[in-house]
């Protein structure tokens, strides 16, 4: 069965879903710490609200954080400097299938997240809000077998505390999904996007998300020769998630993200949040 949640639901009907997330849980399993860099301001990865709204031929995805979303100058290759937001947001959905061809069932998360979904909690559609959508699309097509079931919007709009994007109904389906999971990670910016690496098929096997290391380190985004940033505080390290925040009721996130095995590398396994069938008018 899909996981029934006690998350506050602002609205849940045929055309709209709104789910609230507790404040102050942007620490993964409870111990993760932000990089020491102004681009990673307090609360900038603290998920507070997720909404999915039907507007004609699109579903509009909105993800709100505790802090305003801001752009910072980063190098994505030696010759490519851009002003980008830092967050990567995965939205995994279980949608009703009109035909068997409409999405395969997946228990794996996207590469680099370090989690899986529990048995019986498969997703068949996923969305990713990324500051580097073209690079992410290329990476997924080369490294993830289920890439055809993942939509990466080419345009993600910043609106105060929110990231907003549109997804075609032709991808997600006419009716709202049956279940959802939302993961927040940090985007990995490094020098691995050079053309020679891309030509050799070495493009981002970690899915363009930052790893979480045991100890803090140098974090430089605006220097092509600088060190890659990372979150810190995995304890124990090994098989741990690279997820900073998770849409889940208060107290549940720490328990879910702590259920990994550093000795075997077995990742934490997550449920989907059942949003139930559309309300009857």
C-alpha cells in the first residue's frame, strides 16, 4: 500500500494538490550541515510547501523554501560561468496509467540521490527542477535506464521563495497523481562538464547532485579552479543519502533517511505519499 501521510494538506482536488513540509528539517537524517558559502544561506534548502496545479494543457509545479531562492555565479565548465540557483528538486509520482505504455514502474531514485523506494512504492513519472536542465537531460539520457519517464523542464522560474515550472499534461496525465515524493538535493557544479569528458561518456554519473561528506571543506563556486562544494555531516558515512530535505511529516524524515547500511551500502528506502483519489464534486 502507498504511505498515508499526516502532512497538512492545503488543497487536494482534481486540479490542485498542496502539501506542507515542517520547518527546520533541512539536515537530511538529522546531522547534515550546509557548505560555508553565502550561496548556501540558512533555510535555502528547507522545503516548506509543494503544489501541483492543473492549468489547461499543463501542470504547474511550485516548490517553496524557507528562504528566498537566489542565483549565484558558478562555473559549470572552465569557460562557462552562469548565475544559477543551487537547489535540485526531484518529484516522483505515481500516476494512473491509461495504457501499459505510459511509464514503467521504478524503485530506483535518479542517480546520485543515494536512496531507493520501498517495495510496493514504485513511481512511473518523475520531474526534476534543475538550474542546468540541458546538462541534466544529457546526463540522464546517458546514465539512467528510465530516463524516458523523467521530465526536466527547460525553464524554471524563480518567484521569491519558490521555484516554478510547467509540465505538459501529455507527459503527466489528465488526472492528478495518486502518490508523490519530493526530494531536495544540492546541485553539483564542477569541471566535469568539459566537452572532452562529455564526448567520452563521463558526464555526471552522480546525476548532478552534490555528495554529502563527513567533514566540511572549501567551497568555491565562482572560481574555475576552485574546490567543489559539498554538504557535510554524514554519520556514519557510506551508503548515506545525498538528500537534504524530504517531503514528510514532522519527525518522519530523520527516521526514513537514517535507514541505510554503511557496511553493505544498502540505501534508505522511501515511501510515496498517497494523496488519494480526486474528491467527488
